[in-house]
C-alpha cells in the first residue's frame, strides 16, 4: 500500500486513534549511536543537486525556500534514532538513482539486534511513496498497521537497505530476485566499517517539496537518510561511486536517543559508560563501576606435578651393642696371737685377716644408626601461572626476568631455573658438656655435640650432617650419627634467557617476577607482582631438610606445630602407622613414607617465618592431600624435597 497526496490527511487521523496501542520509545542504549562525519567530497553532484534545485528545474530537486543544505558540510553524525510520536513515524521515499531501484528494499532495524528488520518499501515503491511505522508498547513493529513479526524491540532504530541484483564480483550475482547484502545507517555494521549512509537533520526553516506532496518545512524532528548501495569497503568493495544518491528517504517524528547508559558518553548520574550494557568488563550494564573489579588483582603460581623419572628410597639402620663384664675376688685371712704368763707358760696364737676384693665391671654400648635416603627422580620446577582479573578491562600479564619481559597467559605452564650469581654458606654447631664428680672418686661426663653444615652454590650441592655422642667414665658410650646429603646442580653465573620447549616457557634468570596489570574501566590501574625467584632475597630460596627437623635440639625451631602432633590430623590424610610428626621424620622407606618425611619438613619450613620457603602451609597440605587422592606420592615428594634442600638458614 502506497499513500499519496490527500491520503496523508486521512492517515494522520488514523494515527490519533492508535494512541492507546503505541508509546514513545524508551532508550535502552546498546552501542555508540553516532558516526564520524562529514563524508566527502561526494562522487558526483547528484545529491547536492537534489538539495539545491527546485521541483520545476530541468534536473528536479526538492528545494523550495530557506537556507540551502550543503551535501557535505551539513551532514549529521547521528546514525540511530528513537520515536517521538505515540502514533508512529511517517516515512517517505524521496529519490532513487540506482540501477537496482526495482529490487532494493528499505526498512528499519533494531539497534540491539540488527537481525530484527521490518521492511518499509519493496522494489515496487517509487519516489513519493509513503508508509507508516508504529512501535507498540509490547515491543512489536507495525508497518501500515500490519505486524512485521518483530517482537522485543529495544526502542532504538536504524535504517537499512537490502540490496538485490548486485553485479557479480561486487557482492552479488546479477540476479534481481536474490538478496545479496545489506547496508546500514551505522558504519560499524557495514563491511570494513564503511559509511554507506549520510544523514541530514531538519533545521525548521528550510522548506522542501517531496515528489507528489505539498511543500512543507524541514522540521527538527524530521531526517533525510541517503544511501550508497554499492559496497565501499570489504572483500567485495571498491565499485561504489560514493555519490550517496542511490536511495534517499525522509523519516518524521524521530530524534536522537536521549542520553542513556550505553551510548559511550558518561552522562550525569553515570559512573562510567563504555558504549555497551554488558557486565563483566569493568563497567556494569547500569553504568556503575563494577564492584567485582575493585582494582585488586590476584596472581600466583601452582606447582606442576612432574611426570617421568624414577624414584628410589632406601633406609638402613644398624645397631651394635657389646657388653663385657669381669669380676675378680680374692680373700686371705691370717691371725697371730701370743700369750705369756708368770708361770712360764707361753701360748702363741697368730691370726692374720686380709680381705682383698677386686671387682671390675666393663660395659661398652655402641649404637650406630645410619639413615640413608637415596632419591632419584625428575622434580623440575614447573608451575602453572594463575591470575584473577577477569572482571577488569585491559588485563595484561608478563614475566620480568631482568633482561626481558615475556607475555604469559592464565593457565600457562612455565619452568623456572634460578641462576644464583653467588655462593652462600652457613654452618652452625651446638655443644653441651656436663661433668659431675664426688669425693668417692666417681666422675660422670656427658658430652653432646651437633653440627649442621649447609652450603648453597649455584653449581654445587647441599649437605647436612648431625652427630651426637655421649660418654661417661663408667665405660658406657653411646653414639648416634645421622647424615643426610643431597647433591643438586643447576645453572650459575646469572644467566638470563628464555626458550620454549614442548610448549613450556623455560626461564633462566636470577630474577623472575610475575607482573599482572588491569584497568577497572574508569582509568584506574591495579598491579599484582609475584616474585618467583630471587635467590637469597626472596621467592623460595631456602628450605631445611628432614634431617634438620628431626633432631631434638632443633625442636626450638618448630613453629605452630609440636613433635607429638599426629601426621594424619595435621595433613587430613590416612598415613601409614598413625605416627606423630617427629616419628614420621624418623620413619624410613619409600612411597608414602618418603613423602611423609619431606611433607613434615616442608610444613615446618613453611611455618617458620625465618625460612624463605616457596610454598605456604596451605599449599604444602594441599600437595600432600592431592598425592593421597591420586596415589602419586613420588611426584609430590620430589617437588617438596627440591625445596627442602634449597639451604637451611637456621642453626
């Protein structure tokens, strides 16, 4: 149906009757609603001629009186509109200067979902044709009172042209019966972001006469939209003459949407406006700053359980006791007595009593205890990078290794090789001696000495040794020796480089720092830094072995835990033997027992504030629980053993 001449008056009467079923559009802003303008110079003078010439000129135009529109200088930046009339908007086809005039179709689309299109004119319509577009209060679009099938209309509309019959190679197939592509009033919807439409707003003073209609003012709520129907950009672009006179329409009773959330402009009452109504990008859908991006970025690394390698643990204990007792007793008695009296009688009695008792008791007790823990495997220092800034905008993560910065992603696997530039050694000894003597000539001497020697070098190993000896004058000696040694060789000399091996980022440096930066959508910036390797100064460069922690004279270094605490209670697992922490340290064997020794040592390392240990207490417990859940005791033990042998700062 095409409305002409006097039918327009009847149409306006009908519009009043539709007030009960239609409402003014509300703005639900979706994206930027303006374009970059002006576009020019135009490909030819056809559009300018339309604005400058009168209806009676040889080349007819639409100008009657008032200021003449400049086809370039007077372009509007507007691309999206909302309705101002409860009755709807009248659309008039002004001009068609295209070879596809008999097939092109014009309509409005929903800015929130451009696939929702309501056709206004088909190819049969010519200049002067009119239509009515009505937007109902239940989100439907009617075209001349006929439901277009569109539901859920957002309230913001744009104009489009469906192009038919485009030439082959220009996005079409020369078939006027088949649809080829669509051009839109919004540049961002067009191939290559090209300007396929130019918009002009009425000034209220210029008078125009459209084909078949009476002259009238070009009012402020009336707009002219001029299309270029050949593609300007994109794979099929380049054939357009860019004269923007291919199809020209006028639409009444529309205006730019009022300031709204999502228009890309921070208006009064808005904390932010990023051009959309999507949550999770730092600016919420209601244009408030996202509470879930409080400029706090969490970053860390998670140890990766190594695969491959072999694991062997052996423990040997030997005890020898020898007792030698000898007793000797000898007794001799002699008596001599002599008596004489005046009668001349002499009686001689000799009695000698000599009692010699010699008792020699020699007792020697030699207790030799050697604990040998031999472990070979592939511990590696591999980690998974983790950071949480998903609710913030413009998140970037790098690893700073001093000589370079390397971009990393959340979940990326990295391998750290800390290059220690120097040598650090520490040794400490404890000795106690007690002696008692009394007047009976009995002396008791008790001597206890323990030395802990630790050396840390980039290219040498770590060793710990502890010895205790007791002796007394009774011939009883007790000696206990325990040695635990580990040899670790790595890189030295402060090497700094990185490489990728089997998709794993392998880093060699004496400084490795994870740095994550995020923006909250309003220009605020937050940074999280995690030192992964700074030998001697941070980042997990220290750890004490099970051999250190099991010695009684080191119990004063235990923090937050007691030797008699049960292993199962602390770690939340069902370990072998229902042992205490100190008993676990002294338990030999492989598998879960080997993990137990290093788990307790790691726990005490992590709990002691004077030990710069790589893992936290919670991380140590989690590693142990994971090992029990999977049955992979070796990998967890290797991981903890490596850190326990970094070098003990305690004496």
